[in-house]
C-alpha cells in the first residue's frame, strides 16, 4: 500500500491534519505531530496527536473512523489515509524524538518556503502528545489538481511537476490564485 517515496514523505516533517467525528457525526479537525508507518500487516500507522485536545481524544476511540492528510510544504504533494482507530497509547522515547524531528522539519520547511519567522511558528509545535494507532484501509492522492481524490494507486491525471510549479507560482503571488482548466 505504501511505496518507499510515500513512507519517506510520511516520516518527514509533513503537515498532518487529523479528521474525526463524534458519535453524532459532528466533525472535528486537529493537527498531527508525527507519523510512523508500522511494520507488518495489516498496514498501520502510529500518529502523534495533542494530548490536551479533549475533542480529538474523545473522537479517537477504538474502531472510530479517522482521516489523516499529510502534505509536503515544499512541493505541495499530499495524501489522505483513511482507516479506523485501533487504540490510543502513551508515548515513548522514540515517539518524543519523532515529534521533535517532525516539528522541526515542518517549521523549517514553512520558514524556507513562506518566510515565516521560526520564533513565531516553533512554539505551536511544542505539545504533549499521545500515540494513536490507526489501521489504514484506503489511501488517496490529495495533491491539488486533476488527480485529487483519486485512489493512490491510480495513475496521475497530469504531470505533477508541471502542476506543482503552477501552484507554487500561485502561492508566491506571481499569478492569480485561480488555476484554469
């Protein structure tokens, strides 16, 4: 389900968004602070979430559906993992090192690409975290463009390098932030 390039991206300091819902279906989104693809079958990931976000923790109960979007700040590629929560676990030393590494990589990428000052963006990454084990059931391309939403195994609908360059120009303010079809 995951090739080496995807694993490298997921293990890097990509931006992580976590979507869940309560028992009535009310959605809630939060940040992830690191993700590790676990060995073995079925495919599982170890996602680090904010230990002080009561709503997220309430939503991440065993067997609850969850969506995780991972996005690379430098190249805008993104993927969504959909699955079910297996369990929440306390973090260990490896998890804490992963949180520090991912938070540092992410804030450095934001600083390099957008110019935001590290002193401003680093503090929001300092969080106590818990580990959420998720069994991944499906993966989708979420990179902006014609292939967004397609199952990850599908062939891309365009040359993503060209598309990423056009998106970067939009975000850099060189062309209007509208992409013509």
